[in-house]
C-alpha cells in the first residue's frame, strides 16, 4: 500500500509541475499578445484593411498577421534607419496608401503574394519574439522588410 502512495505522490507532483509550466507559458503568450494589441490590429489575411495612415504588415512569433499603424515619427525613423543600414540596398519606398478594403480577386491575390513574401522573409531573418514590418511600393513593385524593433515599434 505504501508503494501505491509513493507512486500517487510522484504522479501528483509531476502533474503539478506540468500544469505550472503550461500556465506560465500561456500567461506570457497572452500578456505578449495583449501588449502588442495596443499597437496593432489583428486581422484576417483575406480582409486586410488599409487606411489613410501609414501601415506595415508583419508577423508575430505566433505566425499571426499583424497590421500596424505607424506614426509619422516611426515612419521617418524607419526610412532614416533603412537608408543607413547596409542590409538594405534598395531605395526606401513609402508604405502603400490605399483607402479601400481588399475585396477584388486581383487584390486578394496581390495581398496573398505580399504576405507570402513577408512570411518567407520573416522565417529567414527574424529572431525569436521579433516582428518585421513589410513595406510595399505598388508603383515600382518593390518590397522591403524591416525589423520592427529598429524603429521603436514593440
């Protein structure tokens, strides 16, 4: 009988440890997402909203699509940093400014391609728990990807 009690005690301790670990990681994930929600609107990839404000499309470490509104200061800081950063050889283009919802089939395809490129870049160069901002120039078809933390976007 004592043997079963020891086994039961060990199992109880293991369950408590696993439960504690799961709770800890869940809390941190929720806290991180809540912090990010202050800066960004999470949106469905098939219904991307653009407004008059400058925006960037990025991905969180949970592979969620992130639509960020950038202030003029952040946008200027981004352009200045990108021009001085040897990692980006392309010219710096402004964010796309569109006042419509992407509902037309061509626009949806365009949005999917845009997201795929950004997602690929994120997987290649992003460090853990880091966001990227993707800028796209419709006129020139050029896309740039930036690390969000370089521009004070957290």
